[in-house]
């Protein structure tokens, strides 16, 4: 069960807030060898790794017409749920579109910024312990809204050699028609370098285990963009005496069941909340199919009693959780004081799972404290922001003295000449 800590001193916060260690030393060599092999041998390497890791022999990685027909077996309720999730995620991300606004910084000098879709993006959808078709919605919908010209989707095959029908149904509803049955670090390599079958992309998105994370970090070092550094999933719950212990326990377990290396955190100013939540955790654990996974994750987790809510908020900001649930009386005031978090859920009726699936916000978020500097995936993640400027001759005259003076002060003669020659002076006398 969770470790209980009472009134920790500030000097100890850093140590007690550490996540389960992510040491890539043991997997780095394995992953690097896979990357190099796929880079050199392409599809043949993918076939070998699929046989080795997935225990399946595949000659064709692209999902064919016959396999697409398997979406017919999906329950109507699941279809409706996927459609609702796509609708809400689409509404939220479409609202993030910004019109081009031209700004005249001074007479004759006009500047603007334009969002231009990344031409080729790769989406990795895990399919190990659970097929995460929800992640496909979170990545595929904004990619389509942004207008990415090519979307490469890779996901591991099931034991029968086919992709989970719900993943295919989500892809169909989003408008993605090319799905490749490739998983693991070899999928990241295929998208990073390209193979005979799978085209190289410019940016790779998607969560995964330590092999996926390591592969993304390694290809990123070679110049392939990735969405963000990502590790095991996590949630923090900030609670006061008004919180419901059963709700808190359910929220903690919903994150703990993700994986053994997930971490959950309960931070409160009320000791009774910890006692009641611990009891509720024990009750709810017994009914979970993924109980063993959740139990192991809870061993990495903590319940922390703080002196007051103000100090509790400071601790939360230091932790910078991927997900933060605020189960307190004055949630709006507290929310304004949160500076480091991936996604925040306010009040007793905003469980983290709604953000995972269907509220509209994106569930691909910074973990491991990266919320101090990184944002979660959004529409902007699929854009490049290109700036433009256009000057009239009068505009150049108006700005010329400042530019030539600055260039001269830096000793960059040619910079100054690029201005002065346009205005009829052949040379610029540096200061």
C-alpha cells in the first residue's frame, strides 16, 4: 500500500517526490541495436523483430481490406463512445486554431506568424497490456485538424496477427486509412528512418514502455522531432476535508492500473482523508482485474500530510504532476495557484479518466516532472510556426538607422550593407 509521510520538511521534498527510476542503461544498447538494424535492413528487420517479440510471422505490415472489415464486430455502445470522444476532442482542438494577424510594428514594417502543418507525422499507439485506441483519438484528431499531409500509424499486432478492431474503427472515424502492424522500438525506427513499406516522418508522437521511450529519445538526438519526453503515467490528488475518500481511491487506482511503474500521490492537510482513502483503496482493489499491477504501482506511491493547503500547493508545484485532481472546497482559487501540471481536474465530479477519454482535452501529457517546462499535446504540436515580415521602402527607411547601428555595434558589416545598399548607399561606415 501507499507510504504515508507526515509533515515533511522542505529540504526533504526533492527526495520524497522522486519518481520510480527510469534507468535506460539496461535497455539503451538493445534499443540502439534495433534502431541501427532497421535503418540498415528495413522491412526484413521489422519482420525479424515481429517474429521475435510478437511471436508472429508477417509478410505484409499494412492492414489490408479484409482486416478493416473486423470493425463490424465492435459493439454499438463502444462505437458511440468512440464517436463521442472524437467529437469532443475535435471541438476542443478546433477551437485552438488561430487566424493570421498582421501586426504593423512601425509604419511600413508588417510582421505576422502563420501555423503550417508538419507534412509527415508518425503516431505510435501501444497495444501491449491494453490497446490504447483512446491515444489514437488524442493524436489522430489534431493531426487531421492541423492538415498534416501524411499520417503514419504504427501499432503492435495482437496474437492473431491483426490489429485490435477498436483501433481500426477509431482510425476509420478519424480518417486515417494506413495502419501498420509494427510495435516496439522497431516501429519508432521505421518511422524515424523509413523502410521499403513505411515512410519516414518528421515528428513522432505516442506513449509506450521504456523501450519506446528510449527509442524516441535516441532518434530525437539524431534530429527526429518527438512530442515530448514521456515516462510512466502519474496522478496527484490534492484534497481537503471536503473530499470524498471513495472518489480519491478510485482516481488513484485508475492511474495505478496503467502499469507497475506508474505513480500516484495524495497530498492533503487532513489526516482523516489519508486514513479513509487507505481503507477505500483496500476495498476497491479487490474488484480490479489489474489488481496486481495496481498493487505494485501503489508501492511506488505516497500519501503526504501537510501543515496547510498553502504548503500542499507548493509541494504539488514542486512535483509537477502529469495529472492533478483538486478535491477541495475552493477549487477555483486553488487552481489559479497551480503553475506546474500537465492537466488539471477541478472538484469532486471531475475524475481524471474523463480527460483520458472524452472530455476534449488531450491526454498525451508531460510526465516525470517535465510539466515544469513542457505542455501536453495540442493542435500546436502538429504545426510549425513560421514568421513573416514585409517592409515598404519607407518602412526600411524608418528602421534602417536602428538596424545599421546595431549591426555596426556587433561588427557585422554585411548585415548593415544589406540595409544601406537598398537605400542607395553603397557602403556603411561602421562606428
